């Protein structure tokens, strides 16, 4: 019945394929293996429930996951890689580290960010916003919803309505609203609130935007694909002659963010193009699409950035550069997007006054600098297996007194750390030192300061780090100067003592 339903939904005259193996035939888009002779080793891995076609109104089906290889050794190697991936899986590790959680009664794709996760997101947000300000961005704050009228002007109502949360019914309600899936039309009206001359451009608008997208239930996973998320969003209103430079600068900002986070080697670049065989998905003429795609292609080549071209992955209003990364299981997600838009200014009647006093249409760049905060957080959890660079760690230092007699000195050390902006705590539990140190390691705290009689007498601390292990006794002022410099520079230190990683 499911195959029949899919076939009945196909347009009249569509080609229907089938594959046969032995006496078994399957109506399928394929492809299938011609023979199973090459499959020497396989293993079923897991099962899960899923609604037919992603709708809770339909029957609940079972998905069975498995893998197959040409040899037992290849299968064994793959399963070992999968075990390592599970250790880094942000969905598991993020919960263990109290970064986020989910609750059924709140809803799928609506994670609760816990205090540790909030600290990390705040650090990222402050850094991104400060960096964008340095690069000439001005900030906006726009509503989380709008009337359907706005989305009809932009084209989202016709091209993206299924991905939106709509509030109300057009047939019965005087006004219908929708939660915003993107910020661009809102920022256009910030631009339109006053008249601009050619001298005012480029105008770079930035916003830390909360967005809502109605993802299918089967697509959502942890923090990587959710229904509510926050993004480092921006829109640049530029003259056509400024477009190439500003677009390259957006790529440079994205690359800077990747470099600071230590993930620049983990990404691939994609030129996402329109599909000329499916023109109803897009607005604008073929000539405009061909020209803009050619401009982006030339820029990537000039910047010596290797890239692949993906047909049908463009936004409905323009081509884009997608910067993608794979999670620990090999699934690829888009982390950062930079879009070329030569069309929406016309629909919103946006213009600037040129040097001759004439009205001209600007171009628009839609871009993220670091992308989605939730997805980036998931990426960093898996990249570092929870052992983040010190500047991002929810807890940067743990002070461990040898016994109760040194609680007062530990409190003084803690106070000095906090006065210098270091996130820290004191472990005052009546536990053995080995247990406390092991607990700090499991919590992935980058630095432990051990304090006892000698440390108190000399006004020092004994430093243990995840990087070098036992670093010996140091003057507290020297330690403070070093960690503050590490945090300020967002240094990524290499772990040299393997036992600290166990």
C-alpha cells in the first residue's frame, strides 16, 4: 500500500523503475546491487520508529539500520570507528556534560540549553558580535513573527510556506501570522525606513536572530537540526560595483571564524546552484541566475578555494556558497551560508540614489558569520570530544584543597580567579584527592589548582592541566597572567599527556 501511495502521487507520465534480485522484485528508485556475492560481512545496528512520510497522522513504521562490507576486517574497522563516534556524539556527550537536554512534553526539535551550554553560547555570541562591529556591521533587533503579507512580498509564502509555523487560517482569520524562518525581509524594512544615497553603501546589518523552521520529525537530531534556533545572521545592502568585494569579505569573515574555532580543516565548500529543469522553485530569469553563479564561481577560483557545484541547492532567490562539515557519523550539514541576491530588492522596492540623483536597485548579500549557534555547539562538542579550548569551557579552573584545613586558602584563590574573570569552582567535598582529580578530568576542566600547606605558606598553587599534566607549583599571579592571555587569544592548546584524556 505504501508503494501504491507513492506511485499515485507521481505526475502523469512519470517513469516508474523496479529492481529484481532472484525472485524478489522491488518498485524502487534504486539503485540495487546486481548481486550480493560481494557482501561477505554485515551487521544490523539498530532500529527506530518513524511516521510514514514524516506525518504523525500516518502509520508508525519501523526503520532498521545496518551496514555491510566486502570483508570481516573492513566491517570490524567500521564498527570500531562507530564506537569512537558514539563517544563523541554530541547528543550523548552534550547531555552528560549538562550542555542541553530535551523533554517530550516540550516537543521534538526544541532543546533546552542548560547553564553550561548558555555560557558557551554567550561566549560565542559576544565574540561574533564584537568581531562584526569591528568589520563595520550595525545591529538590528526585529520581531519573531510577521503577517503573511510580508512573506508574500518576499516569496517565502509561495516557496517556503510548508517549512514555516503559520499562526491562523487565511479563510477564517482577518490576519494570519507566521513565525519567522529568516530575518531578511525584516531588515529590508530597516533599510527602507530612510532614504539612502550611493555614499551610504555598503550597509551591513547584523542580528543574533532566533528563527523557526518546521522540520520533519525524522530529520531532527540533537542540536544539529531543530525547530527553533539562533543564528549569526546578516544582510549587506550594496551597490552592484561593491558586490564582489563585499562577498569576498563575507567569505573571509567565515574563514576567520572557522580558524578561531579550530575547524577550518574540517569543511568543504559548495556552489549551490538553481535547477533550470525545475524553474517553478525559483524567481528570476535564467540570465540572472547564470550571471550570479558565474560571479561566485570566479570568486572561489580567485581565492583558490576548492569547491563542488550542487544543482538544485540554491535558495529560491539566488545562488550561494555553502560551507559544510560532517558529523561523527559522516552526515554532512551546512554550517555557514553566503548568498548572492540580485532579485529581492525589486520585490521590496528597495533603492538608493546614485551620483546622478537617479534611483537604483541595490544588491543584497545574505550571510552567516559562524552559522547556527546550536549546530556549531554540536560540531564543537564532537570535534573536541567535550574538551573545548579554555575560552569556551563552562568551567575553566577547579580549585582542589588537599583537606578541610585549606578551604579558606582555596576560597581566596577562587576569589582572585573570579576577580579576573575566570570561571571556576572549589571542590570542598570530603573525598580522596585521587577521586577529586578524576572527577575534574571527567568534567573536562582544563586546569586544576591543588592547594595545601606548602601552597598556602608560599602563596602559590600547584597546577595540573589537561595539556601537560602536572605543571608544578606556580605563583598565582603568573598562572593568572598565562590563562588570561590564553583566553584573550582564544588559544587552542594541544593535549600532550594522553593519560589526561582517559
